[in-house]
C-alpha cells in the first residue's frame, strides 16, 4: 500500500467509524478539517515530483495574480479570499497527482465497499429511528455523497461480482439522504456506468434509467412538500441576478474584482445564513452565500476563470489516462452538485479527482466486465495479455523480444 493510500484511506476510514457511532451528530471529530489535513499531507508526500506542470503553473499563476490584486488594491481578509479561491488552490495540488499511479484498483474496491456499507448503516439507522432527516458521516450529505459516488464510479471495474450490490447500496443511501444534488449525480453515475450499447443487456439498463429517474423525482417531490413554498436556491439565484444586473458584458468574462462584497441589500435578504458571512467582518457577505458553486464562480472568476478550471481538470484527467467517458462522468457528477453546493471548492470532490488522476491503470481490467460479459473469456483475455507483454506490459529487449516472465 502506498503512503498516499495510507493517509487518505486511513483518515477517511477512521472518521467513517467515528461518524457511524455518533447517532446525534455527523461525527465525533471535526471530520471536514481532518480530511483537509489528510489531503494536504498526501499532496506533500507527492511534492518531490510534479505530475503536470501544465496544470500547476496556470493554477498557481492564477492564485498568485488574484492574491497580488487583493494585497495591492483590495480590502478583504485572507480567510475570505482563500475560501473563494479554494477550487484553484486544490487544482494546483492536483497537479502532483497527475499520472502518479499511487492508488491501486483492488484496494480502492475494498475501501469503497467498506465505505458504502458504513454510509448505508449510518443513513439507514438515522432515518429508521428518526434521529435525522438529513444524516451524514463526515458533514452535510450534499458534500460527502460526491465522494461516495465518485469512489463507486472509479472502483466499479475492480468490484467484480459485487459491483451491482455496491451500486444498489449507493442508490439506497442517496435516495434516503434527502439530497437532491446527489440524486441527480446518481442518475449520472448510472448512465455512464450501465448504459452502453456495447453491452448485450443495454436495453434493460435503458429501462433502468426510468426506474432510477422515477425514484429521483419522488425524492424531489418529497423535498418540495417538506420545504413548502421556501425555495432557497431560487432566492440565491434571484439575489445573484440582482448583483450582476448592471455588469457590462466583459465583467461576465472576468468576474468581480477580488474579493468584492455583496451589496447590503443582498446580505440582508440572505441574513438567515449568517454563518456564511465574512470570517472577520460579520456585517459583510461574499459570494459564498450563494451556495451554488457555478454562481460563485461566475461572480468571482468569470467565465474565463471557470473555463480555465474545467480545461485544466480535463487535461489532468486525460493526461492521467482517464478515459474520456469517465472524465465526463466525474466532471458531470461534480457539476450537478455545483448547481447547489460548493462542488469544486470541496475537499471531498477534490479527493475524487485526485484518485482519478493518481489511479494505477496498468492493472485495470481489459474490459468493463459489466453484466453480459463472459467471465471466462475475460480471464482468458487477461492471461493472453500477460503472456504477450508480461505482468506490467514491459517487453525485455534481446533475442526475439521475449516477454518478461516467460520461462527460458
């Protein structure tokens, strides 16, 4: 097991247990902060070599220039500034994971199975006993379920015969969580993992889309009845439109000056989220109060900054060997959450991207091994591959280019 795996899996695993045995709260420990520390430690462990300068340099320059503008001309505090720019700070850290092959598929599958079981147990008993209608292991489930869905998606090819059971447990967990953004992400995971025309049973999986979508719609209806007429995301959006209504076109490209506070009227209309006001000036609020990462990103970074973020993440994923379909799925799940919560500003979404960029794909299955794939033929295909190329795809130079591992 690599040191990076020990840090991340160990921290997440221990905190999952302390969350499981905390029926009256999310966790016995400050889980979100400890996960941040674990991700930072994992990054430092890899810092002796940069995986992608193409990701690190633009991300680092972007944060540096924004910091320089703040220091020279701005008045916001450093904590508020860092909170608004976490996505780009995380992006710079992800540069050290690109192509590093420090996460291994089989261990990822084992850890994912464990975590799904813990989530299902905590969410299940919390709902059944009426302890919480929005349960969580680490913190609010809108954030942590991105991690769980991302893990299941990445671990899927390595889960073997238990993959459908793991996905079913994930689906139950998401649907009882009450999280609408996670429910949309669940549909995305199902579509990208199951609906493939190359699979002989794809018509059944298309029908499954209707079943999953119906369950998601039922969740939305239940939340609408529970919330009544209070549609907080609509209030956030209306406040956002009011703040940008006088912007010239170019400002939608560049965003507001770092870090521009919202108007007193906007802060007043969102005063019921006072905990999201400035960390140093309780009378001031910034874009974080919009909740939705997409609204926050347009306000603080503009469409150019948002495009830079997506472009570099796409580059990092593809440079790491992530198939285009998987890159689209992971970014899609996080983007769906970005309609509601902090998404790319969250360490839980960042860990998913770090796993995808740092996954050792040399041992990845030849085929998806999904339903309808004959296990015997897949095993035979792998055996033939190993005979041709050796266990890690290397060919020994010399007489007849004999594969490594072939008896003399």
